[in-house]
């Protein structure tokens, strides 16, 4: 195994000042615990599904070597070449993932954010939610099912134990995992070492199994048995589940530690374990019942079950944390309603907790576990969610190659064409599994896609309707504002539009007939970068007569804190003190109408989402005793 003794200190610093510092080896071990938990638990079920699943393969040289070759070259082409070499270069100032990639294309591409790109990114996000539901379910179930290998009479306990573990996992989320996370890397590193040791034990009696890595065995498999070879792709993709995490979690560890962890530990340990499983299957086909746990001698199987269960819990934790981060990004980019986001660590910015997402995921995960009951029944659903996200990433990275990186067309066609052929083949093989369980991630994706697009479109319509009746701010100041009674203090009017008069200001003047001495029209904007420097996050404009327009910019990974931002504002007269400041918010009651723009049922859905969104007062951290809400009705 290659050495990991790289003790240089690295510091990832992007243009926005976002840094990840620490020893490369330390960060790599941390990445092994968080980034590679999902792909690392694939040996628990991948080969079992191929040779004892929905489309079982005969256990002979042709099929075992063919599958082994497909797995190895999937690691090489999809994980190493596609993600490590190309996709991970497409970071948005250190951050990765579909939404960060969309923001990068939007910011740097001459064409901006087209509707097709937005739909692709939203669809990838929707499929991710399906993955976030299935991964904890299948991972924990497959690990606990190892108890049946230890003692067949323990089978009735598999489901209750799995449910108990999952419930406990979601219950601890509100307390944060910063304290536990330092153990994640060493535990998963030990798990990968055990994978390699188990593989070596079975390779040594049959070293000829290594010949199965040759690509000609994959070609021979398709030539001699094309039907089963195509169907096997639906199971082979299970070996690379979690590859998307290399890109999505890049902001937590940096590119170099993730690459180091993959090339030096994860890749070799995984392929050694698959070699060992295949060698064992050829020697004793009866081990197909559960090849992973049957690799271990009988006296070591229970410890292996415990270690595998810990690894799957950590993998599930990474998906849950990822779901929190994706929701935060989606809210900031205007694709989801505001939700309550709590920080669970004072030092780790990425340690957040989203209660609504946590309990929603728990309910759906338990529903999946109780409905499907066995990991085998979930495997068909798992593959479609994974390869669907990978296919969309290929689409987005192709656009980036052409419009941002300006690569020659022949080069893009060659590289992207290879990825499209491979991803397309895997996708086609998994589409066949829709009746067998593949429908589940599709249902989740359709529901999530409908909610995300309805919210984004509804916000566009609402802002457009508000602008229709907006009064130019200069006209307002020259007329009503100069004749109104002025009172001491500061009034901050929150408005989503950086132009015109906020509705709350009009209603306040209409009903109270007074204006404060200092009036700030405040707009919070979310930039297409993860983080924004303090020096460039403010834009202040003096409108005259005590009126000022202030625009505060945050990155899509930052949490807005308006009072803290106002305390740093300069050039706005005396320092803004919360005790002398009132915040005015406009709350619209939306009325569905027959006006063009969106179907009536979607208008009602948007109104419901608007009603249940978190209050701007909580989202922007406004002091509760200084907020005034003024309501109005609006037809969309």
C-alpha cells in the first residue's frame, strides 16, 4: 500500500479567504472518515447483488473476471479520471457539489444561468435527497445483516437493531458531531485496512485472480454474454456509490487530501477486497450468500459486523450532514423556503443542524427500512439515484469545459463523450430496475423537484408583481417623505428588491404617518460564491433626506446575521445601535389567481410553502423585540 507519510502543512485559500489548514496527512485521514464512508461500505453488498441479486450471474471465470474488470475500470475511469482528475478542478472557490457547480457556471459563463442548467442542478439536488434517504437505510441494514452470518437465529433482530441504530443516529444530530468526528477518520481507516487484510488472505491462495483486472475480460464478458453483461452494470454501479462525495465534500478538506486518501488508501483497499471476494467465490460458490462477512474466519465475524456497522453509521452521518449543507445552499440560492438552521459548533463553520430536514429524513428512512426490510430489496432503488446524479454532473461539467474553460471542441467531445457513454450505459441498466424498487428515488426526486422549482418560480412571480406597483424611491422621497413627521431613531426596512419603495415603508407611512430620522432600505443578496469578504460585502448609497439604501452580500455557504452586519456599517452617520433601531418587515398573504405564469395548483403550493417558511426575523437573526411586521395581500 502506498505511504501516507506526507506531513507537509497545506492551506487551501481561495479568492474569498476561505481556508482549510492542517497537515495533509491529517486532513486525508479526516476525509477518509467523511468522504469515503459511502463508497467504502459498497463491498458489503455489491458482489452479493451481482451474483445473488435481481439478475444473478453464474459463478465462473467468464462472469467473475468480467465483473472484476468492470469494477476496476469503473474505479479508474469514473472515480479517478472523471472525478479526481477533472470534476474536482471545477471547485467554486473551494466548494463542490451540483449547486456550487451551477453557481460557478453562472458567474463565469458568458451565457449565465440558463433554465436548462438550473433544471439540471435542481434535478441533481432532488436525486441527492433520494440518495440521502436510501444510503443510511441500505448501509446500516447490510451491516447488521452480518449477524445472520454469525448466528442464523439472530435474523429476527436485524430489523429492530437497524431501526434502533438509525433512530439514535438522527437523535444525536441536534447536539452536533464535532466531538465525535475526530474518531471517524481512524475508525474508517481501520475498516479499510481490514478490507485489505481480508482480501489478501483470499488472494494469496489464488494469485491468478489479479489477471481479472485486465480490461479484455470486461470486453470478453460483453462479447460472450451481452445480455447479462448489460444487466450486471446495474449492480456494478453499486461499487462506485459515493464517488460524487469526492466533489461534494471538497470544501471540508480540500482537493489534495481527498486525492491522497483515494489513491493511497481507499482505491487499493477496495480493489484488494473485491479481488479477495472474487477469489473466494470461485473457490467456494456457496459463499455468495454473503461474501463480505464470509471472508472472515468464524471467530472474527462478530467483530467484523461491529466494525462494519460503525463504518456504515459514519457513512450515514456524512450523508445527513451533506443533506444539511445542500439545504443551506438551496435556501441561499433561492431554490427553497427559509428553514431554521442551527450551528452546533463555534469553531467549525460547516457543523450545522436543520431540524425540519433531520426529522423528515428520519421519518422517510424508517419508512424505507420497514417497507423494504432487507438490503437486497433496496439495491435496485440505490443504483438509480447514484448514477442519475453522476450523469447530471457529466452534463454540467461538459458545459463548464466549453463555456468557462474554453477547451477545444474535439477535446471536450472525446472526454465528455467517453463519460456520457459509460454513464449512459449504467443509467440504462438501472432504468430497467424501476419496477423492482428504482421507482422510489424517482418519486422522491419528482416531489423534491416540484417543490424546488415551484418555490423558485413563485419567488420570481412574487417579485415581479411587487415591482409592478412599486413607486420610484426618488419620487417617494421628494413627495410624501419630505412632508411626513420625523421621529428619532433608525428604521430598517427589509426588501428583496434593490430598487423602488418597499411595501412595508408605504404601509408604515399610510398607517402610522411618521418616518424615522434615519431610514435604511436593506437588501440581503446571496452571491454565486461560497464566501464573501467583509471588505466587499457592503454597498451603501445615500438617497438624501435621511434615506439610505444598503445592500449586504453573503456567500451561499454563509449564514446571514443582519444585526452583526449593521454594526460594521460605516459612512451611515452615527453607529447603528439595536436599542434605537426598528426593523420593518413586509408579510405578503398570497392569493392564487388565474394570471399567467404558473398553474393554479402550483400557486397554491407556493402560497403554502411561503406560509410555512421560517420568519425573516429568525432567518436574519433580528432582535425579536425590535421587529414590526406589516401585512398585505398579493395576487400571483
